[in-house]
């Protein structure tokens, strides 16, 4: 078994908190949270999201970090260390980052391409409706940008936990936060008059974003809002991906876990809310609610048009925005790679450099296949949730809609009913540390979270 010294560790609480927050602040937060907030009644979605973050999200985040620190193992081996008959859950949990890495690398390449476009003063080219589709259907260019993006993440992974992940997080995360805060504030100051003479301002967009809309909301629609908020939490706190187990395994025993978890919760929630504040008012001002779309279309189609409509300041905002998105993508891809690297180190006793090299090569080859999925390997497939997708969409569906709810559900069963919640409570309270929301944790992990996850899983596979 690898020793903790060989595996490495975070030097302190700050590095761990920033790394964990960096993992959570990714592309899913930036293009998914604003879309869901706009779709699900603004403040109504935000209210549900915050309540779930403080209860459901708190329980899953605490569980995974505690499992990691208690076992000092990767997600691949940690579950088996807790209970020998649950080794299979470690395999399932490790499959998630394995599936996500190739297509996340491809999307990271898209971000890099758009940053280059705006940096070179060609942002107006990205305004045309066919620009994004034209780019991703090219054979060579998307793969080249994917390689560059993946190498950026690999450099950090090769540096190890303290010299790579922690050092990069301490540099990137403050800058990312300043950028997202600055763009959010600017979004509130803009105004636009459309062809019909209607004037919309950023503050109008803020009302759309924050004020709850109960118009026509039925019990069934409210259920959809809750399930959307629940699904978003997987992206917002990076659970059920093996990431928090891996990061938890690098946390020293003298770190107060509950304080760290509270800080991660606050940081993630604030950034998720700012992502909406940054995008929803701007889209509303220039395009109305019709401009809001889910997935890549929001960042790569809608927002370039908005930056162009801003006039002279648009290219500058575009550069800052895509720098911010690139930072978010890099911290997330690093955490995805690390979840796999840690598994290779613990299960096969490989060195960090050998593990990082294997994961990098896999990411590059898999990323190339995803890029070719829009040209050489193009196909369309009807998915169980009613959508039609290509290779990237299929991988996203398997990892996010199927495996992540399943991993979270099985984790709750393992902790809540097999090894019991006291296992996590003992780890959190090492050294006399206080476990706030202790009773809430027990109720959530044993009953409420499994029930919600079961419903989410049924919805994800198209049964509900």
C-alpha cells in the first residue's frame, strides 16, 4: 500500500479548500446553472438549490471527503477499504471521471479556441450562427486545441498534490473569483434598446434571475425544479465523481474537516450564484429569455453575440470571460485527472509520473475520438431521456445521468446502513472537532438523500 508521504498531501486547509472549490467551479456550473435558473422560475430554482446545497449537498460532500481522509485512498480502493464487499462501488465511482475526461478535454479545447479568437480581435467572426458548428465539425482544429488544453492540465498533475494542484489552485482561484465578480457587476450596468423600442437593463435581468416566478407552477413542475436543482448539485460540489474522495485522501488529520466543508459549500454556492448573475442579466438585456439555452450553445453561440452587441467594450469583456472560463475548465480537468491518477497509484502501486503519463495519453486519445465524433465518427443516437445525441452526448448521459446518481445512492446506502453514519462522524470529529449539523447529516444520509437520489435516477433514465 502506498504511504501517505508517497501519495502526497495538501500542506494545509487553504490549499484543500481552494482545490476542492476549483474542482466544483467548472463548465457545468457556468453554462448549466444560469440556464436552469432561467428555465425554472429564477428565484424559485435558486431557493430550492440553496436549501438542497445546505442539506443534500452537505451530506454527500461530507461523506466523500471523510471517506477519502479516513482511508487515505483513491475512490478506486477507498470503498473496499471501508467494507471488502463494496469494492465494486469504487470501480463505479472511478468510471465516472474515466468517461468524463475525454469529452471535458474536447470542450476545454473549444474554450481555448474562443479565447484565442477574442484575443486576436476576431470576436466578431464568432457571432455568425454557423461559426460554432463549423468549428467543431472541422477535422484537425478541435483536436489541436484539445491537445493544448489537456497538456495544460497534465503539467499541473505531474507537479503532484502540493507543488501542482495546490499551487495552481492558490494562483488560479483568486483570479477566477475576481473575474467572475467583475463581469457579474458589469452585467448589472448594461442597457439595450431593441428594434421595437423596448429598453431592457441589467437590473431588469437581475429581477428575472432572483425573483421567484410561480406563474403556472404545478406540483409536477415544482418536482422538476427540485430534480433540476438536485442534478445541478453534482456539478456544483463535484460529488459522485470520485474527486472529493481523492482530494479528501490528501487532507492531513489535523485539518478541521467541518470548517473546510463549510468553506467549500460557501465558495461553491457563491460562485454558482455569480455564474447566473454574470450571464442571465446580460442575455436578458440583449436577447430576452429566448437567448437562454442549455449546454454549449449558451457560451459559444449566445454570449459571443452579446459581446458583439456591447460595442467597443465587448471584445474586452469577451477576453476576460473566456479567460475566466478557461481557468474554471483547467481546475476542473485537473481534479478529474487526479481522481484517475490516484486510483492507478493506489491500486497498481505506480509512481505519480507513470500514472499521470497514462492518464494524459488516455485523455488525449479519448479526446481525439470525441472531437472526431462531430466529423469522421459522426452518428446520432436516441437517448432514454428523449434527446438525440452524438458521441459526446452519449458519454455525458452515461456519466452524469446514470452513473453519478447511482454512485451517490450506493454511497448513501453504504454509509447510512452498512458501515453506519458513525464512521463518518468519527472521522470528522477527530481531535475534538465539532460536527455541526450532525443530526441533519444522519437523517440525510440514511433516509432523505437516498430517496431523492432514487427519484433522480428514475428521472434520469426516463422512467419518471
